[in-house]
């Protein structure tokens, strides 16, 4: 069979997705494999075992990123593909996992058909993409791309207090390979859209041309706890109220700034968190995103201004700690066009699109031509155990990945 007619084995890919989803499985069909936990280790061990079964040469780098190399006919910079296998606490089974297992399926398809490529292929999964346990998100790929020094990354503390470097050692993934072990020729990531666009429009493939900027901060609010019944409203310094006011403010900000601006208060901790005690302290996170850097800066500035007024009016102290800040990213035009050409040849409906979520590809884009392939998320649901992508769409995404990687791996320059 000529390489042009090759197709992935979609059933085999589904089996691997199921087997990985069984590790850290949670009610509702999703997964909890927070980065560098025991369940993450079990997931990693499984994927590494599959890499070895397929004859890949496995390397783990000093931040726990894992790479499986399939040799090429020539010793040229490899084409890399992959994603992450860590999840949020209430994660689905496709986010990240599809990109890693899809790339593995490409390797197995090539192995079975006896197809050799000019350039080596590398299947990668990166540490702590989610940022749900350690901030920032995309940490492993950020370190890989030289955007965060290794020593600093190893010192990052988890939401449970653990030190990232210690957790890497504990689960056996503080690897020996240096950071940046491969300088890829190109990077392509297959991922579920995690939003509603493809599903709503009945389109199978998204060729992702850009990705919105991300601003994460953690606010600490200090007020005064007091009796809920006896303290007159005008004498309160209520950290709980202030936290709610921030949440309310950012929703209003998005209405003001239009559909391009999104904002989320996803985590609030109150202390002492009791029914009849005014909260003395609140810790909350604010996630702001926009595809336009100037507008994202404007959103940040307006929030900062609001926090000053709020602190004054309520008599509380508010401090902010930056957890992540990434500017919007444009993917490589040539790789995006290549994905489009492959999709057209394979006959799948497609469109160009923006990624609302952060992805490892945005970090790899700093060091090599990169782009992403999206497949639909049913009803746009993600970061939720109910996350789902239809089998036919997974097969289509796998085939677009296969032929995009094949073409890239035959390129001379
Ligand atoms: C990371 O996956 C994010 O977009 O929050
Ligand atoms: Mn993801
Ligand atoms: Mn995610």
C-alpha cells in the first residue's frame, strides 16, 4: 500500500484511550491524574510501556517530560508530536491524552506498514500541562522551550504544598536527559477542541492558527472575622464579600469588553468558612484570557483598579500573586496550511480556528514551526468527566495527524 492510502487503526486508538482512562478513573467517565501524583505516575508508566512495545527509544528529561524516538532514515532534526497526560481533578479522558496516544497510533501504523520516514519522529508528553496542581500551566513544555529556568521550576509548590522537584523524584520521573534534548524540525499537537465551535457547526477538523493569551493570578484578601449576628454591616471587613465582589466584577468586565474577553474565578477558599463567622481571609484565583494582548492588558489593569477601590471600601487588604502570564500565540502559517491541505485531501470538513485553551504547542512554537489539529468536543464540554469526542472524529483527527507528520518527516529543510 502506498503511504498516501495509510489510515490509523481507530479501534486500537480507542482501546488505548480506554486503558489510560482507567488509570485515575472517576465517576462520570472522566479521570483525575493531577500532575506528579501516584495516578500520574501510573499513567506515565503505561504510556512508557507502550512506547517501548513500539520500539521507541525513551528518554525522560530533568523536568519529567517524556520522549519516544522512532529513528528516521537520516539523522535530521525530528518531527515531534504529543501533548500531556496529566488532568485537572475533574478531567475528561481526551484532553491531552488524545494527542499523546494519537501520535503513538501514528507510530504503530507506520511500523505495521513498514513505512520509514526521512526524519525521526518523536512522541512526547510534557509535565504539568494543566497547571491544576502546580502553576504555571504548560510548565514542562515552557521549561523545554527555555521560557522558565529548570531550577526555578523545580522549586514550584503544589496547591498541597509539595515541591515539584521532590514529587518528580518521588514518582521516578526526574530524568537524566537534558532540557531541550531534541530541537524539533516541527511540532504538531492533536487535541480535542474543548469548546463548542466544531460541534455546533458540524465540522470535523479545526486547523488551529492561533491561541489566546492567558493571565492567571491568585488574590489573597485579609479582612477581620467577627460575629455574623452582632456586627453591623458598616463595621464589617468581610473577605468573603470581597471575594464574591471580584467574581461579580470580572463577569461585568467581560460584558463590557465583548466576546473576546473571558474571565473565571475558579477557586475560592474562605477562612474560617463557617456559617456564622464573617470570613477573615479569602484566597481566590482569577483566569483572564483574550486573543488580543492589548485587550488582555486592559482587562488586567481594570481588575487592578477595581481591587484598589474594593480594598478601600471594605477595609480589607488585597495582594496579588501572578501564577501564569502568556501572550497570545500565532502558529506557523506553513504548518497550518499543510494541515489544511492534508484535511482536504482526506475529505474531512474543516475550518481555521483559535484555541481558547492553553496547550503545549504554544510553548513549542517558541522553538520550532508548530500548529494544532482540533477535533470536536461534544457540546463543547471539557475539564469535566462528561468530555466526549465521537469515535469517527477521533479517527479523522488521527488520520490528519498521520499524514501531516508523514509529510513533515519527508521534508528536506
Ligand atoms: C490549560 O489546559 C488551560 O487552558 O487552562
Ligand atoms: Mn490539554
Ligand atoms: Mn486541560
